[in-house]
C-alpha cells in the first residue's frame, strides 16, 4: 500500500491517496451486492448495510482500518455505489464525520469526482482503480451525470476520531 499526499486546493494539505490491493473476488462481491439494489438513481447500499462487514472483504477492510489508525480515526458507516448512464450524485458533504473516503473499484473511462473549496473553485479527481482517496468530510463534492454506461463502482465511508 503506497501513500500519496496531494493538495488540490494548493494550501490545505488535507487530501490523501493510497493504492490498495483489491482482488477480483472483492470487486465481484461488491458488484453483486449493488446490482440487486432497486433504486431509480445510482444503486447504493447506503441505507441497507455496511459493505465492509462482508467476510470476503475482510482483507480490504483491514487495509482501510490500518490507514485510519495512522490518522487516529475509526471507521463508521460505509457503503457501495454503482453508477450507470444518467446517474449522478449532486453536490454534498459528509457533515458530522471527520474524514471521508472513496475507494475506486471498477470502471472504464469513469467519470471523475469533483471537489470544491470554500469559494467554489473546483478540483477534478479522476477515477483511479484500486485507489483510496481520503478527504475532509466537510469538503463539498459531486459526481456529475454520467453520459455513458460505465459501471462506476465505488465504496465510500465516513470516520470519527479515535479517542482511545
């Protein structure tokens, strides 16, 4: 697992990127769980289950919790999302969390994630397979409407401080 720190807003130094070891079996498990979700927008397990609690994802969860330990953070809720043509996720933040994460699992020519600073300058973070992007939860972000059927598959999560 390698870490890359970058600063999309040129002064905050708060975004972190990690390359993860993710197996096809793990990706297929997440894909299977999200394809069965019956929603009109992107398919998400957000209200149904913490995706990283599935036994086949144990090694992936361990990689994430090891990273969070270094930041003195604990994993709280986590979910998977599958985007296809015409899906989008409007501008939002994860108020109440400290850091949030996006794990990019599957996709070809996938749509990026757009982040916005306090005066709404944007930063485009391109989809990078097998990569975890951690960012401050209060940073607004979105996925704009997909123009193609690209099967953009991610896992997202939130954290809280580890006071122990």
